[in-house]
C-alpha cells in the first residue's frame, strides 16, 4: 500500500497529543482526588499565557506554539489545541467522577483515537466519508482510530463497552458539528460522547 507523505508538523502534533493524554491519565491514576484541580490550574494558566501571547511573543512560549499549533490559530488563539484537549479531559473527569474508569476510558479514546485517525487518514487514506460525515476525513483513519482507541479504553472498562464507546465516539469525530458559526472542537466532542456512551452502558446496558 502506497503511503502519503506526512509532514513533520502533523506527526509532531500527533505525538504530543498522545503524550499529553498519557500524562493526564497517569496524573488521574496517581492523584485521583486532585487531578481535576491540577488540570483546572493548568487550564487557567494556559488561557492567561494564550491571551498574553496575542500581545507579547515570549521567546520560549512562542516557539512551542509554532511547533505544535495549527498556523491558522497562532495569531488568533495560540495554544487552542492543547487548551481544548485539557478542557475535554477535565470535562470527562468532572462529568464521570463517580465512575473513574469511564472518565479514563473517554480520555484514552480521545488520546489515541483522534491522533491515530488523523495520521492514518493522512498516510493511507483513500476513501472519503460521505455525507452526513465530513468529506475531509477518511474512512481508513476512522477505522484505525476505532481499533486503537478500543484497545486503550479496554484497560479501564469492559472490552465490549470500550468497543461501543470507541465506535460511536470516532463516528461522532467524523462529523463536522457547528455552533455559533464555528466547528465544535473534537477534543470536546470525543470524550463527551465516549464517556456518555460508556456511562449509559455501565448503568443501564444489558450487555
């Protein structure tokens, strides 16, 4: 199978995405009662840095932004990807605080599913989704994202729940959901959908 060339930028962002997610999962395992406050503090500091970076280009911070942020957002919302990833993880931990396994499974699906689907879609994607899914995303990427995120989520919940959560979350990721004239960030959609599905299966499912 012929592979398309992936830019260093896209690969770097995907690797950072995975490492960030793993770090959050480890934090949640080590500090289960404090992780929400830790992430909230990081999020607040990150927002302050993002706003400041619009006016002042701090050398090290700006370099990090250029390395990992999409060019479209550098001048309007620096650090958007990282901030929304942390916000999505925090959302999962807060909403599903009574079921830590569900929260961690949702974060695992976000961490691995989103990154892998994007990279595989760029590398080997040939078949575009049809409407109502986004025509800019590939079926191969979605399938790869489902497989990897299912495997990761299985560490925290029943495999069948992990599979169903991964499938529905990655299909939701393939949609383009718009609110207020802008696309809703995948970093919010994926953990919310995955966590909700697994929560419902855990509490009300017949499987």
